[in-house]
């Protein structure tokens, strides 16, 4: 670790409850806010058990409950408070919020295909522009690094945010790191002048025998 750097573990939340046709998820500040499923709770227990021995100094979550529900076992084991960084919340999906995004992708809607081809969220009507997403993710990570120099931080967040953070760190295509699995761990070392990718989508703890 470079002196004064922040070792940032980006943990995707566990699996959330499935979307059911006509039954939208509740919204928090416009974002769909489903709880963890039973599978997600098991994933949370496994990732937190692994992180309990990783020397985590601080735990951050977003304002969406699936991240806090995933992080609670770690907070309880380490005796740390959950701190909220709302700017690490998931990409805003505009008219496809509340679970509709999942349906459209599963059905191969033409807009979802265009989104993947162009690597842009904002082809979805009303969705978050790329520059706004990049700015808020960078701002959030810079704040965490400024608050925790020389420390290891676990930030429980979302797939779109992890993809954005690693794309910025590596200079890759926008969606190159999209697809982090539920309860996976990705790692970015944040220094004063650059971000360094050290790991992506580590799920070894999910493969272990319970």
C-alpha cells in the first residue's frame, strides 16, 4: 500500500427480492428499494464472515436498505457503526425504476439492447447521464479516502457503482466492469493522484462449503 492510501473494498449487496409483474418495489428518493431475499441474507453472512478478519476500519452503506442489510453482520462482529454515503447509491434508471429494469432486460427490450451496445444508462428514458454518475461516484470515493487515509474501508454498494468506479480507476470502457455478482468483493486502492484496481468480483467466500 502506498503511504496514506485508502484500501477500498467495494462490496455488492446480496441478492434482493425478485420483481413481480405489477408489484413495483417501494422507492427511496426515486430509487427502487427491495429488501434482501433469503438467498441474499445467506450471501451477506458469508461475505461478512470473510471480511471480519480483513482488518476493516470503517463500514459504509448507501441509503438503499439492501446495502445496510448486507453489512449488518460485519458491523455486529466488528462493533462498528454503519455510515451512510448516499452518493454510492445505484444508478438512477428513470422510467425503469421500481423493478421494471429487470423485466425489460430479461425480455430483451430494444432499449436495453441499445443500452448494452452503447454502454450508456441514459438511453433509458429519464435515466442518469454518464457524466452525473461519474461525478457523484468520484466525489463519494474521494470523500471516503479523505476521511480514511492509511485505512481499509468496506463500502457496501451496487453493481452499477462498482462498474463505474473500476472503469474510472482503469480508464476502461464504461461497462467493462459491469456484472459484479451479488456479495462479491472488488478492491480499489485510492491515492492522492490515482486509483489502482487490485481486484474485481471476488466470490471465493460464496463458493466455500457452508
